């Protein structure tokens, strides 16, 4: 583990490195009544076709009334078949709408209402899933924890509305600075966390270097240049709690920054 003095751009970094379970959406199963309607429709279509073929084959010279009666029966069966298929289609459409509504509600439950990032609870689910994948597939992953230095003073001096705007802006910077497979979450207050699947120590180092560049540019445009950042990062070594390590080294960096302030 190593540390360095706070950089001139206000980003404090420390790293500790040791030596995709993502859920894909699935369509809901067809409900039983829709299946029943489909089976009834198929049965009616089969029966109607059989009746028509038998009547034509066995009685090619049927009188008009008999032929008309058979035709009425076949048309009736056809109408019932169409109604059954329509019922099945409506049922399937309703199930899809319900599935989409549940998906949207679940997505809202996974999101932080202010920044739109994933929340802490859902991040932990993804983190545990990533540990399982790392164990089974022997692939590395890294976690970075970030804390905004000076955020409390900003809130106290300029108000919570300004503080909220800073957090939203920072969330945008984080999401635009990482890969599409990375997971960014608001961990609490002014703390953020990034899960980087299939990322070893060297790749994580480069990723944090890109974050530093984006932060330096963002600080020049932010409402207050007094803001800084402390970052702790750790890479999976096969047995350690990467998240706790990243959190611990981040706070060590914050202590170092305060002593050097």
C-alpha cells in the first residue's frame, strides 16, 4: 500500500492492490388462461378443418341445406377460434405491461432519487454477485471509493440546494468517465463507489488517472474551487473484502489531506 501527498488539482489518491454477473431481462411466462385460450383456438381450428374436409370428401353432392349447415358450423368454429386467439393476445399484452411496470418500479427502488445513480443497497447486491463471478471464473475486479473533501463547508456556506447541484454534477462526471460495464453508485452523503468488473490493479490505476483528469476540469467549472477528493481503491485478491479495503484507504487519504491542509 502506498500514499502520496494531495495533488495540485485537489485529488487525493491512495491505492491498495492485491495479487459480468449481470441480470438479463427475461419475458414473463404466458399465463395459464392465455395458454388455455390458445389451445382452445387450435383445437377449434383443427376440428373445423376436419369437419369441412370430411363433409367434402364423404358427401361431395350434399343438398344445399346440409352444405349450408356445415358452412355455418365451420364459420362458428372459426369465430370462436379467432376470439380465443384474440383473448390470448390481449392476455399476453396485459402481462407484458405488468412486467414492464414492475421492472420500472424495481429500477426506481435501485436508484438514488437525487443523482439517479444506483443506491447503496443495490450496489451491495451487484458487489456480492461480482465476488461470486470472480471466484468461479477467476477474473479480477476492482472497487474505488470516493469522498468529496470540503462538501460540508460548501453546504453550510452556500446552502443545500447548491450542495445537491454539486452532487448531481459530480454524478454526471463519474458516469461519463467510466466504462459502460462499470457500476457507479452513491454510497451515502458525499461518498460514491465504483465497481469495475474484469479490472486488474494496472487497469484500475489507469481508470483512476482518467478520473483525476475529469475532476481537475470539473473543479475549474464548479461553484467552489475549494472542493477536493479523496479516493481509495482496491483489487480482488481472491479472499479479501475489496469494498472495505477501498473504504479504509480512502479515509486514510482523507486524514492525510487534513494533516497537510
